[in-house]
């Protein structure tokens, strides 16, 4: 039998060895504020899925004045969530972002307009004011208008673009005729404000062939040259997708987890649970790996924006299966 002092020493050495294997830190920059749109990541954090992968993940909320590609390029995050139009536009402008995973399969983007404006079809946007988010979020709208041949110069033949923020007040106060909304968020804010569905008309981008990929996971291209970073991303994506699938199957619990992580206290239980139900429809069908056909459709859409497309040429190296091939084995 070993003396107690030897056992204590061995235990101390084991503890030191464990401490030396500190968790790898990952900073994630969100596309928007804390809400069920990002439930998979908060679930992974809450359920210990990141801990199981020896990761210490910090989730940083976004907002209407935060451009995730700029945060990533500036070293403020290791990985970001971004809509593909914004990411590809940033890449063409010299920010070498690469899609390493795509948890969202479908688009939830649409325009919500007052019916009394006389708008019944996209061609009726002419002469109207449309509110949209900026910092890359405006690209799908501008691309759609470009395809329709509608200028954004504020003329009677064009549209006036107005920057909007977190809420739907510009529409409610009739400062705009239409605003960009998501099927899982702003549309319901309009309804919850007392507006009847009969008084508005909606246009889902996917119904008009201009839907593009949303909420992909991106890193900087040079980071993928580092094997240790790639390994960290493999673990991050694996844990995140585990969180997403749990959220899909347990939407109410996932919404509660999001609420617990909302430092602002601005979100409500009713709204977040409803949002999670809608989000589950968009992540369904994705195992996290980017579908090349979805990518190619998005690129074609973005290049078809009339005289001023979102991207002028087909990107090279804008996505990879390097991470998901290992994460999803």
C-alpha cells in the first residue's frame, strides 16, 4: 500500500495536469440581439455541450449597428453568424470570410406592407418608402429591387430606403409603407401591436425566387490554416448542432434558456416561444453542412441584381466542408 502522502501527491499532480488542459476559448459574434434565432448556441452552452468539447464559449449579442464581418476582421470574435449576402459582399470587398457550417436551411425574410398603400405585388413598391436594417442586412432587399429594375433614389419611379432599428415603429407610425420582417420575429411584433393581418400584406422572399441563405457560421480564411483552430471549430460546430437539434425537439425549453441569457430583459416568454417554433422550421433539414446547391442558388440570386448586384463575380473559396466533414462524422 502506498503511503497517504504519496496518494495526496499523486492527486495533486493529477489536478495540476487537468488544470493545464484548460478549455479552449471561443468568442461567437451573433447576427442580432439575444433571441430564439440563436437558441442552438445558448442551448449548447446551458446543456454543457461546449463543456463536453472542452470549450469555453462567450456569446456576444449583435444589433442593428453591429456588422459581424467587421467584428471578425477586427479580432473581436473567433467566429460569427452572418447572412450569406452580407458575408459574400464582405468577402468581395476584401474581408476573407469563409462559411464553415450552415445550420439554417430555409429563409425567414419577408417584407410587410400596409394594404391601404395599394401594394399588391412587388412592382407596386415604386414610389414607396421601405424600411430595412443596415450593416449587410439590406443586401437581400437591394438585390430584389435591382432585379425588379426599381431604383433606390427616392423618385416616383423608385423607392426611398429608410434605416430601421430593433422595433417595428416606423411601420406602425406610418413613417414607412413597408419594412423588412422575419417570419419568426418582426411580423409578430406588428400583430402583437394590434394590427390585423387583414390590414397588411406580406411578401416572402422565398416565394419570389430571391431567398438567400441566412445565419451561417463563418471564420476568417487564414484561421483555417491553423490545425488547432480547425480542431476547435470542429468541436464548436459539433456542440452547436447538438444544441440546435435539442432546440428543435424541445422548443419551449429552448426559449426559456434564451430568456435566461437575455441580459436586457427585453424579450417576453410568449414571443420567444413562438419565435422558437418558427425558427425550428428554418433549421429543420440541415445537419449543419452547407448544401452546395443552396450556395449556388444564393450566388446566382446575388449576381442577378440588375445594374448594381450585391456581388459582381462568382466567389472562390467562400465555403468549405473541412469542419463539418469532421464534426458530423
